[in-house]
């Protein structure tokens, strides 16, 4: 049996005030809140954050690149939820998106893991946590594994040779199962 903790009204009040202050400061810092990519953002490779990606730098059929958006004021969006998988589909890809530049969230729709692998030959994204596979040529459709929804994509445009985000995600990125294992 776990004993109940008895505390004075003063201790309870002090603890409540402390918790409220902590919650307010975490909210003020945007602690844990997604910093979604937004129209007008440019893209930078995660491993070269000072570089702005040009449309001609992304080769058709090459594996995807992990990128992060850069706000118009030059600041990087550093939230995990802002990371994107960027690729140019092979001209031989099926469908109307063949040869196009595409960007998808890097967050798996199953348990919220980072989709960090690529299956060459099949040209699918792979989440290493639970094996979900996504087809970028079919708008991020699930082609294997437990993922309940496609990877959300975000529209891009070319502005004077620079890749720029042109809209918002097709759906809210993130895990949908609540599983964290």
C-alpha cells in the first residue's frame, strides 16, 4: 500500500504556483511545439545548414536528402517536425509526378519515428522503427508495415533557381498510434 502524502495548504499552493510558472515558461519557449515549414521558407541540408538548396542540385532518381526549412529572416526551423525528405522522382516513376521535385515530412505516421532509410531499386522511404514503407511516387502512400496513413507532403516551387516551400502539409505530420516502442 502506498501511503498518501499529507501536505499543508501552503505547500500545495507553492507547488501549484511553481508548476504553473514552469508550464508558462515552457509555452513561452515553444517547448516541444512543432515549428512547421511555411510558405516562403527555403531549404538547407541538415548537415550543411548554411547552404540554400538550388533546384538544379537535386538529381532525378537519387536517394532523398534530409533538409530543414529556413525562414525568410534566415533562421532555421529546428523542430523535429520541420525536417523534410527531399528528392526528385525518377523520370521513369509511375504517375504524373515523374521527374518532379517532392518533399515529405521525415516523421513516420505510425509512431512518430524519423523516416531515415531508403530502399534503392524500389525507391521507397523506410522507417527503421517498425518497418513502415512509403512510396514517394504515389504521394507518400503506405506500401508496407504498420503505418496507418501516408507521409504528408508539402508543395514546392522554384523561385529564381531556389527551392521554396509553396504551401502547407497535405495532412498533419506525426505518429497516429501513440506507440513509442
